[in-house]
């Protein structure tokens, strides 16, 4: 593969695609007790919302690990989406880990505590879920669900896939980006044979992003070129330029 990978985009004039980091928190994923269903779904939704995924990380329930990774990803991306570790039990350490990432304490949020008492009474276990990092914002979530907890640019979701999907979709409009025009060119040439000229053309065509993906299945298509840009006309022009150079 040359030029760019599947999730890398340039900053176009007049446009910047919002970026997200996905952090899946849970020993149960790492040790194979449960399969990670959240990452594939979030990747599909990010594509639909025209978002750039910067990175995906699956980490343990350790406080130091959560703090380290969240701090790193908060600087790397516009938004960090975490899933898991937000329940009432001893191994639910996401809130404390995120607080540590930003150098703040956890506190009992009065709004969350009130909502939990209304639904669950004075259960100490349930009220543990009202302990959130200082500086927490509450976004309106799906009907009959607790508000969405947000700390700086970190958006904290439950790990249960069904719940995560409902809560994500309830706030998805906050992340919608600008759609890019896209096209593909299928070539019966080896990637290595066109790599040098393709790199030169990529530097020439500044209004689009070109990706190159070799195929090894023995079929007639040996390379797929992808072209992405803000303007459909620029994408069409780039495809014609590439076809003239390589579709022989």
C-alpha cells in the first residue's frame, strides 16, 4: 500500500473532518470472555457520519491504564469515545481513571444522584454510578436513559452493546461532518510498477486524497485506487487523470 491508509485524511480547504478515538475498556474483552461488538459498530457509524477514526484501543480495567490512554487520546483526537467500566461494581473504574487522566477528583453529581434515587432508591451500589469526574457535563440522551456523561472531549458510554448504541444514536447529530465525494479505479497492474508515478500524481492532485490498495486474490484486478475530495468535479478529474496514466 502506498500514499495513505484506510483511515487517514488530509485537511481540505474550507473543511476539517472531526476525529474520534475509540477506547474499549474491559478485561472481559481482552481475555476473550466476551467479543467486542462495539468497535465494528462504531466504525460503521463513523463512516456514516463522515468522521475520521484516529485510533482504536482495547485496554484493561486498570486505573493507570485508563488514565494514560484517555490522556493520550484526548490530545490526539477531537473526541474520545469510551465504552465499558461505568457500572456499580468494584471493577468499574472508568470514571476514576478519566478523572485521574485530567488531574481532577470524582464527586457525587447531584443531578445524577437525584435521577438514580428516583429510579433505584438509596442503593449504595447504584449511587456509585453518580460518582463522576469534576467538570462533568451532562448531555440529553435517549428518552428514559440517564444523561450522557461528558468530561472535556471524552464521551463515556456503557459497555453493553445495546445500551451503547441507543445512547450513541441519541447524540450522533453532534458529530456529523461534511460528506466527501468518493470514487474508485480498478487496475490490472502491479502496485509496485506504478508506485513511483502514482506518488508524483498524488503530489500534483492537491484537491483530492488518493489511496492505493493491492489485491492478491488472483483475479484481474491487481490494484484498487480510491479517490476522495470535497468536490465531485475534482474527484472526476482525478479519476480521469489516473485512468489515463494507468488503465492500459
